[in-house]
C-alpha cells in the first residue's frame, strides 16, 4: 500500500507528506487507480453483485408460498409475517451510501438503476428455480415437510456467501481509495448521529412517505401474487410463477435504461409521478377486470423500474453529504417497517376478505403515494428546490456554485495575505525599540508592552 500511495501521489507529495494534492498518475494501471473509470467500473460491479444474494433470499417465500404454508402449517397472515423478519437494511444502506460516495454527480441515477437491475435478477432467478430446487430436494429426501423446506432454503442461502465476498472486497477497495486519495472521514467536522433526523426537510419526509406507500403495494403483492394468479385467472403453477416474476424480469434490463434517461433529462419528480400513476392503473386493472394480467404486470414492471431510478437519488439532492448515511438508513428502516406492517395486514385481509379487498387495499396505498408526490412537487416548487430541474439546468447551476465557491475561497486567502503583510514583524519592531533605548529615547508604555508581546509571540512560533 505504501508503494501504491507514493506512485499515486507522485510529484504532488511534499517532503513533509502533509496535505499536498495528488500528482499525475504514471505508475498505477487504470484499473487500480481510484480516480480512473476502469477502477470505478470495478467498484460498480461489486456494488451491483452486493445485493444479488440478499434479494435472491428475500423473495424465497414468494417463490415457495404453497410449500411454505403446507409444510409449516400456517395461514396467509402468518406466512406474510415472514416478510416482517427483514434483515437487509444495513446492506441496502451501505450499498446506497457507496453509490453516492463514488458516483455523486456522475450518472447517479444510472448507478442506482444498475444496482436495482442486479437485485431484480436475483429475485427473478429465485422465482424461477426455487420451486425446481424444492422438487429435487423432495425427490432426494423422499417426502415433503419442514426438512425438505429447510434444505431448499439453505441451498438458496449459498448466494449470500457470494455477496459477502463482494462486500469484503468492496470494503477493502473503499478503504484503499480513502488512503490513496488522502480522504479523511469526518473532515467537515460533522458527526453522523441519530439527532440529524430532526433537521430533515419536509421534502425528505415526503420522499419517505412515497417510498413506504409505493413499495407496500409492490413487494407484498408479489409475495401473494402466485396464488392470486392461480385462483383468479386459473393459471398453472408454472404460469403463475412466470407472470409473478415478470415485474423483476422487466426491471432487470429497464432499470439501467431509465437511470440513464433520468440522468440525461432530469425532472425526477415528474418521472416519479408517472411511475405512481402507472402503478395505480395496474392495480385497478388487476382488481376490477379480467383482462389478460400480463398487461397489468408489464405496466407494473416498467413503473417499478422507473420509480426506483428517479426516487432514491433524490435523497442526495436534499441532504448534506455528512447526513447521507443517516438519511438512507432511516429511509430503509421505515420502508422495511412499513413493509412488515403492510405484509401482515395484507395476509389478514386475504384470510378474511379475499383478493378483491386486498387489491383495493393496495390501490389505496398507491393513492397515498400519489398524494405525497403531488405535495412534493409543490413544496419543491415553492422552496426553489432542484428536485425537478432539468439535467442541463442542474449542471449549469452546479458549475456556477462551484465557481462562486472558488472565488470566495480565493478572496478569503487574499484577505489573509493582505493582513499578514500589514502586520509588523516582531524582530524588526523589537530591534527598533532597542536602538531607540540606546539613544536615550523615552518609549511609551504601550510600545514597551506591544514589543514584549510580539517578542513573546515570536518565541512561541
């Protein structure tokens, strides 16, 4: 690491090694240099694979709803309680914070889209192979029951070991970049703490509401979707699994596309509004019509991809950088708390009222999200926020702000230099007083005290 640091800093490193800026890069290959695109692409790949195992395991209940309820002898409400035992908050927070740290101002929406794409690939693979794995384990064991279910879930859990390897590698590269680029954690003097929550803006709270209400109508629905399509539309088990996973199948390739589009166009709130309205239309179609459900599910997949790419990066626009970890952590926590409560409530509604009331319930959640989006639009407009600026306007204003910051810093340094020039030197002032004393001149008391003060300062320096 020491050799890498010297190679990276090059001629920019001073003899005292303190605070000098990195010099031109010569010795390190591009893939090893944290400031070069190939290295950042490597980090991005690790970020994406970081969530693969988590989301693969997260949707295991949805892929095995029939088997879980039969083998564990639970009703729908108890089955949906499995989604309340969520342990991926810290991973998602780390993933989002890494993304902002490495790519803030550099295609951040695209990065979020790519991360979501890989997560949805994990969910899609889970939806389509866990049933097959269960069947193979059942054939091997010779019977169904908790043992067969447990072995199946254990096999699925192997994917988490792969994501763990990506997490450890990513942590090493991030620490390495921090050292090579002379980054200092907390250099702003700010400390991340839970009390930062009280400083969150109204816009951020509205983003939280949109997040909770929207995802409450997506993940719990997919968790119950397989049996829904079997009972209402008379699909076979394989057809139900396929249509239930179409949201994730569409999301995998579309998320990077939408991320790139939002980066180029801007207008994040408008994109979120379109996504919420499309999702509402999808749930209404599933609730009140017998139209081919592939139409509604494809719309839901497109809307889900668009919302994730436009919503999550907005946090970085309304929160100071030192509070990003707190903001994303809080957002992830309340999202999962909301999902836990909604999942259990959805199971209870299904057990007592049926699928029609369940779809009405999901539609109501989306309506709350829609109201929050409209409120966010007006709050942002009244406060002159940048959440709905075009990409060109945001880039232009960011350049202006950077230029103004440089001018203020230059002016501050110039003032410090001017003050330093006006201040008399202690040695010259003391020498003049000693010369006047030898000539017998009477020095004012203020001169004597000022001289002694300057002499004392020169000793301390």
